[in-house]
């Protein structure tokens, strides 16, 4: 998702990338790699400004009008309910995370792993 200060006039995503400073999540982290992939799919050139390791830190800078950012829409984040922020879906981003779990065919904690799988299915 593109995170934009609520006071920024609505515009096409490409125009926002062209006109605003870009706050990037750390490219060496898994989330940063996913964000880079989403940016490449958009085929936009960003105006790099800062690279940070904190999604909340990035969101705070967007709140203050410092720039815009691409972030994953976290399940329990408050960004969609924050009056200072606007969350804009990226067109055709199609980025998904895969979650997997490996276990032995037979072991003494089968009930524990079955419970984890049930919980993951409920959340995801």
C-alpha cells in the first residue's frame, strides 16, 4: 500500500511518486525486498529521501508530511483509521507473502503443531 499524508491532494499513484519524497523501508530486510518488488512492478522512479528500519517510524514521518512510503498493510496496524494518513492501494501490486510450516511426520507434539496450523488459518 502507498502511505500518504491525508493533506496531500489526491492524484494518480505515479504522480505521487514523481512529486513526493520517498521514505523507504530497509532494502536488506525481507519486507524491504518485497516493497522493492512492488515498486518495480509499478515501473516508477521514486525520489529517494530516507531509508529506515521501522514501519511505525516511516508512518510517523508520513503523518508529519515528510514524504510518502510503500508499506505492507499489517493486520493490526491503525493506518487505515488514522485521520492524518491515507492508505492507497498500489495498482496491480499483486505482492503476497507465503507462510509455510515443516514438521516431522510423527512426533510427540502433533497436537501443538495442529493448534498452530488452526490459528494460522484463522488469521490468514
